[in-house]
C-alpha cells in the first residue's frame, strides 16, 4: 500500500475509532464466535500497542508508520464489515466457506500488523526522528549509536515496503563493508533469521542480491556471525542459491558456504541439506570465483567420514583433479589440499586418485612452482600416494621432482622442508640424482638442530642418510665446515636439543664403506670424545661409530676399558 496523504495523527484517530466499534461488535456476533474471540484478544493487544505508540514523542515522524497505519486502518475496516455480517440473523452472503476464508485472511493481516507495530515499539526507533535514508554513525560514534542504527535498520527491513528494504540493505552493506568488526554486533543485535528469509525473495532480484551480499559478508567475517548464520538455517538457503541462482548470487553463496563449513562442527549439514552434489556441480561448471570457494567447502568437509564416501560416489575426484590442472591459483591450492586429505584417508581414495591421473596432475602443478601453501598441499598428497610401490617408483625416477625437493629443503617453509625430507628418505633415488641435490645437505643438517615440529629432526637425519650412500656426497658434507661443526656439536651429550641417535646415525653413514677422508675430518673436529661418552651412555649405534672412527675393534676397545 502506498503512503497516505493524511497526517499520521488523523489516521491514528480513525484507527482508534474503528477499533472501539470493532471491540463492541465482537461481543454481539452470532456466527464464528470462536474465531471472533481469538480476534478480540488480538484487538485488545492492538489497543494497548496503539496507546504505547501515541506516548512516543516522535512517532508521527517515523516514515514506516506512513505505510503501516493506513494498511492497519484498511484491515480494521474490513474486519468491522465482516463483524456486521456475523451480527445479522440473516444468512451470510456468499456462504460460510467464503466468509471463513475472508475472515482468516483479515485475521492474518491483523497479526502481521501487530507484529510490525510491536517490532517498532521494541526497537526504540520511535523515540527518534528518522528519514527514509539511514544516517550511518560517524567514526566517533559509540556502541550505543551503532546498536540503535542496527535496530532501526532491521526494523525498516522487516516492517517497510520494497523501497525501505532496499535502503535498509544498502545501509547494512555500507556498515559491513566499512567496518568488518561490526559484523558481530550486526549478527547479535539484528534479526539474522529475517535477513536469511530474504534469500528467497525471488520476485525482488535486487533485494535478494543485497541480502546474499550481506549474508556472505557476515558468514566470512568471524566465528560468531558465521555460527549465527548457520544456526538460523542459512546453509540450506545458500545451497539452493548455489544450485539455481544467477552467477553473481552463486559466487556470494559459495563464499558463505565455504566460511560456514570452515567450522568442523557444521560439516555434517552439507550432507543433510543434499549439498554434496551441488558443490561438485559448482566445481564442475561454476565461474572461477564459484569454483574456488566451492572446492574450498569440499576441502573443509572432506575429512568427515559420511561425507567422504558421498563425495566419492558423486564423482568428486576427477572434478578436483581437473581444478588442479586448469583452475585458478586459489582453486589449485584448495584442490591440492582436498586431494591431500583424501589421499591420506586410505587406499580406496589413493587408488581413485591414481586411476584419475591425479599423480600426473600433482607433479605437473609442482613444476609450476606455485605458492608455498599449494606446494605444501601437493607434497602432502605425494607423500600419501607414495605408500604405493608403483607410485613410489614413478616419483623416484622423476629427476625434476627430486630437484624440486632439494630446492624446497633449501628455501621452503618448515612444513615443506619436513615433507620433502621425508620423501627423499623414503624414495629410491638414483645416485646421480642424489649427487645432483647434494647442495641441500647443509639445510638438512640445520633441520636436525630444530626440536620442533615433532619429526623434523628424524626426517632431516633419514634424508641425509639416504644421500650419504653416495661417496661424493660424503666428501661434500665434511668439506662444509659449518655443517661439520654442527654435526659434532649435536654429538655433545651436553647439547640436549636433539636425540643423539640421529647424529650418531650420520657418523655411521659417513664412515661406512669408503669414507673418503671423512674419518680424519671427524677426528680433527673432536667427534671421538663425544662418541666415547655416548657409547658409555649406550646410545644406539654409538659403539659402532666409535669403533669405526677410532679404527680399533669393539672387543679390544672395551677390554681395555674393563682393565682400567
């Protein structure tokens, strides 16, 4: 209904008069007595609300009432007309069924008006003058000003017509885009459930687009607002938009879905809402933005057992591998992470990945030297796939991969270094390739000095042991003064940051076979005295290392110790 030209006070007076007549009329009705009793309760509540309204000093200046009051007056006049028909002893025109339908429609309209009026009264917006365009709180505004602004905004959103809704959503997007920290306050103070209901406003595309933008920002802003979106049932609405919406709406829905599934406790709902096939289809046919966030959502739920099998049944593996090969860099990163998660979950998925040429896709991606996070995910995937003998053989024979592993050990982040070192240790690399990456040995020694993360020292030591089967590499390591001194320092019992088994393991590797001058270099560096103490402490391998280094047999060495 369009706003009336009558002054608000005049409309309110008319409403009061009609309401008084209607309350009297409900007492004398002869038909549908039960329904009129329910209506009388609503009318009494309305009378109380109108009294509160008239006591608000600035109520007449609120533009929302310029639409609400005329609509309310029309409903009351309709009810008064219906009550007169029920008060007459003559038959009801049109029959009882039609009359009952008209009465129910009018009663429903009254309930909606009561809800809107109650919302206005509770929001506190009637105590201030308001224009149709909301005034955004300034930089120096306090929390109370922002809370009032949010209450006012959502009141307009719920009570107002299309133009009020559009202006309110514009203001909401303005505050969310200007200050992402306001998302928590919006989620807490605003009616997020109503905002989500606007996602189904298919007859108002602009309002629907504004609503999905706001929901997307709220979901991606922080844990609190994300959880409120989920608790209000937002995920189901978002999946429907991802399935049937326009491209811009799908992109925003995908952003929100990825954010919501970022909470592990929410993952189960993807299956409950039938979202597995929707996400896969979005990865297959969506825009780059949609694909990137849809595969991110799949990555988020790939570890949930029930969803994992549903993903396999819906054909997720070839779709994800296609993104690894041809997706945007952001999509490639998330797709690689997803494949890494699936590959680590068991032989079934590893076989699927290999069958769909996922190994080739991962190895191709790593040649392009993507960002560090993507490298990390690819390495984790390759590590999981390498438990298969045939896969390990392919990886071992790839000179390009082995070269990259050496570079990641030298220049990668600590996680990439650890995974690369573990791969080197577990693969059967040719002597030629071992020699080609000898320059990473100094970095491996450095990894052994770091007690964190767990397993890093062992990975570095085992990779070195593998590389030191090549005589030329042994010479290179002991020629590196810094690495040699670090190794000897690690042998010192007073150096407690490392398990002594690992440096002892390296000494044995250096002294095995034709040591190429390693023995003299270790002796000159003072390794013997440390090994003697470690042997007395019964550190695994220390006695053997000491025997090799000192050049005497274990039997004579310990018989001499006993004589002393």
